[in-house]
C-alpha cells in the first residue's frame, strides 16, 4: 500500500455455492462498509456442495452435503481463517453423516454438531485446537403433525444460553426447543424442566436472543411465524407471535429461511422464500413484542441472511443466483430498508459467514 494510496474500509465474508462442477465451492468477498458494494476476492472449488459455515474464533467450520453416500464423505472441515483465505486444519467424518451446524463450548474443548437428516446431536473433542472425532451421539426422537417435515426429529439450529450453562437445540421435526447440560467429557443430558414444546406444526428453525438477554425469538419455518419469549433464569415464557409475511399480499406457499437481530436490539429481520421478501420488525424493548415496519422484495428464493454493523443486510438468493445488499436506516420516517443497488451474480448461494472485519484496503 503506497504512502498516498486511497483506501476504503471493508468487512470480509464467505459464501458457499452449490453450483455446478465449474463454480461450486467457497467464495470470499469484501463488503464496502461505506456503500454496501460487494466485491469478489477469491474462489476455491469443491467437489461436494457446501451446506453451512460457522466461524468460531480464528477457525471456520464448514459442512458439505454427502451426495455420494460413501462413508468417507460428508463430515466437518475445520479451516484456519486468514483474511480471504481458508487453510485446512482438520477434518472429521462419521460414517458419511452430513451436518448442518457446528458450535464450540465456552472452554473450546468440545464442539457440537447437528445432523438434520438423522436427527442427531454429536459431541466432538478438541485437542490442540483441532477437532479429532465424534465421541458421543444423542438421537432425538420427536415428531409432530406435518406429514412431510415432521415424521421424525430434524435438528436445525444450536446456540448456548447467554450464561453458557446450557446448549439449546431447535428440533423442527419435533416442534421442540431442547436444553442440554454438558458433562465433564462433553456428554449431553436433556434438561427436561427447561425444554419445551411449541404449537403443533410450528417447525422451529432458528433462535436469537435480544441484546439484553431478557427476550428470545424463535423463527418457525412450517407456520411462518416468529414467537417471542420472555427469558428469566433460562426459562422461556411465551409473550407474542407474529407472521413473517402478509397473507393479504401473498397467497402462495411461504417458507421463512433465516432471521437476524440487530446488535442494538431494535430490529429483527426475516427473509421469506415464496413471498421472496425481507421483512423488518421493530421490537418493543420493554415488552419484547414485534411490529412489522417495512418489507422489501428480494431476488428469487432467499436462503441466507447476514448483518453488518447494524447498517447493512446481505441476502443470498439460491434460485435467483445472487447476493444483494440492503442499507438499514433506523431513524428514517418512510422506511427502514433501502436498496444499495449493489448486487453480485453467483450460482446457487446457500450459506454465508462473516470473516475479518474493519480491514483497510486500497481502492
């Protein structure tokens, strides 16, 4: 970088594309934090389709779909995250299992992963900062009323409680939010007192906490709802429920795909596949209740959502084959969401994750 070179500030993010043999793999991008511009920086081709990526500290954990059925495929790949480059640090397999999320505990001595297809939560010991094997498996046994998606358990999301005492798993197939207690060797025991059922046919997909940890919000995929809960001592009490889209504006089949909450706790954003929208809900910080305040159309089939600095939202649209950025303007009277007019064409993007932030680069 020259002494008098003009620079800009960017945040790095990664995108997984299901694509074809030519363009399937992991892409690295810059997001210009001044205007929402999306800039491609690198691409690494993969043989299998990426499903999910989760950054934990300096490592990125990627999971790939096992499309061959072979025992050596699938599993979890651990990469060292170095700006726009990913360097393989470790890889584990488990009889060809396909996982959709990986999280680490507070001490970073165990990782946990969920297998949507087989209804399992697995424990993975970590030695010298690397995942080594699957050591324990919890088989979920839930079911509910939807004849397609709820004949058996399908874990969709994991997070630790804010006090790091419990691991929470949402089970779409069982309409249940399950709390687990960690044992000394990473074993998981269900907390029957804290775990709870949702209304039949809800299909919980994801859970987020408010910034003050007094409220939690669950995105329900089958019912297209967000349920709000007051939280005290990790006990959830139902407060409110809202639809993720307007039935007056769209009468087709809708499937909410992702949800984020701003760091300041003022807004929740949801993307809807079918309705093909991104919807803004403003939170009442005292009651936790949500009010729909804005809605913008997206490209076809929004799949994944990222939030940057409470200023930009990035939407990955699988069917439309695009990345789109939207600007958040909290204090505007007319709307909350605004187009940046920045878009990037990419074949079948399915997952995204943030990398290094606040990087100065040459314009």
